[in-house]
C-alpha cells in the first residue's frame, strides 16, 4: 500500500509564502490591522511599566518608610496637640531609625520686607524645625546651608523652594533678610522641592530654640516625621498613636506620605486595564481582517484549488496550505506590531525621562495571541478550501 503523501513543514512554509506573495497589498493591509492591535497592547503595557518603574525608583530613593504623626481632634471637636515629649518617646521604638519634628507657628508670618501689608502673606507658613529634619524627610539644600547647632539659636531662616520664589529670594547670602514675626531674619539657605513633605516647600523654617526665644513658640510639635525599617512600617504605624500621646491615642493622626504616590500607581494600573481592553479590541479587528482575507482568498482561488486537487493534492494538503498562509500573515502582523510597540515605548520613555521597560510577556504573549487568533481565523477558510471537489472548483469561472 502506498503511503499517503505529506507536506513537510518546509514545504508548507513555501506554499503559504507563495500564496501571500501573490496578493501583496491585501496581505499588507491585513498584517497592518494586526500590527496596530499588537503595537497598542505592547505600548500600553510598556508605557505603564516604564512609568511604574520610574515611580518605584523614586520611591526607592526617597524611601517608603516615612510616617507622619500629627495632632487630631478631641471628642468635642477641638484641635488637640502632641506632647513635647512625643519626639523622644517615638525615638525609643525599636524599629525607628530616625525621628524629627516641625511646628507651625500660627502667630508668625513672613514677608519680603517690613513695608508689605500684613494681609499679604502669600499663603506661606512659618515653622519651627529641628536640625535633623533634612535627613529624615529626604530633603536637600539648593543653596546656602541648613539649620545647625550654631545658627538655630539665632534669627536665621531656611526657605522652602516655593517660599523662596514667592519672596523673590534667589540665593541665600548674609545680606538677604526677610521680615518674620516682627523682626529681621537672615536667610541662610533655600531648600530643593521635598517630594514626600510638600508642605515644606511653602514654609519658612526657623530653629527650634530661636522659635521659643523670639517667636513665643510653646514647644508642641505639629508634625513628627518618623523613619522606620522597611520590614516594620505597618507595625510601627500601629503603635505610633499610643506612643506619641499615651493619654489620648485617639487624638493622634498617623499617615504615610508615600501613600499618595502609591495611589498614583493604582491609578496607572486601572488605566492599563482599560487600555489593554482597547488593544484587545484592535487585535480582534485584526483577526477579523485575517479571516476576511483568507475567505476571499478561497473564493478567488477556486481554480487553483481544483487544479491542485486534480494533480493529486489531498484535502490535508489544501488545509495545511491555507492554515500556513493564515499563520504567516498573523506572524508578520504580530512581529511587526511587537517591534513597533517596543520602538514607540522606548521613544516615549526617553521623552519623559523614564527607564524604558517592556515586559517580555507582553511582546511574546502578543505574538502568541496573534498566532492563536490567526490560526482560529484560518480554520474555516482552510476547511472550506479542503472540501471543494476538483470538478466543482475547475468548473467555476
């Protein structure tokens, strides 16, 4: 018995490629539809991943282990306050690595000169600050110097980035002074923007001891910044209220400034899901284009199918031929779309100053999904072509 003939994979590839070369424009348009869907999916995942990686690097540099303690309200709704000893008590918590505090001085305002009307405060805040503030909140000095043991006892002030702009202070020099709390303070430094403590950007910061001696500061901190070990953030957060104010722990608010950045990441994730859905729709449209191309190909090539059948090609040969064409068409669109998506992601990430990150599963998964859709789209045209009888096919004009 003669063994049935079979198409080798190489032969199936050559036959499928020959069928695509016969209709270049239609093949290009169908592959383009698929490529757009794959590129959309890769771009969505890549841009979201690049943005997330940039955010993660920023958080890693600044630290996600910063906790903020502030006074809440009493049961009667009045504003509470933290004890003077709260900073020292929080510092005794085992996993705490550093702790510092600021205090808002509600009775003091800062002006560029003593001729400015009292009501024109520019929404700037005067704060008393401890000398170890910068290291705890991850801040830096743009120019000048920070408060230290020497100048923190005298009328010296450090301006936040936005406060310096509003007061017209470009650089901190010994001859630059501001009118603060009814007296002149020398500007000794200007801060860079503080990502995790943006309230400092609009503040004029004076020494803790100088605030007590010259600005009638009562010594109660209004914000305590606490750094902990990364593995103990939640545990420390749970005990901060009772530690800061043992008598009234319910009157203490504890927050994590980096939660705002984490919320941005959650928003990016939700947006990624939405855009992935749009990419999937585009991919489905591309799959419909493949099916349409292959069905029309069967109708147009009935004579070719009949001739091949009459020359000995089996139904399996015809089926494999059309499936090979469908898979090759899908592969062209998938690979082109993946390369286009990677290129667009890299260009956009470079424009934004982000690291370019395209997960391998996005590109590989997109190409695999394209092949699966192409295979499904080619099943019916392949089955229909294989079931055409040679006489019926050859008799069709």
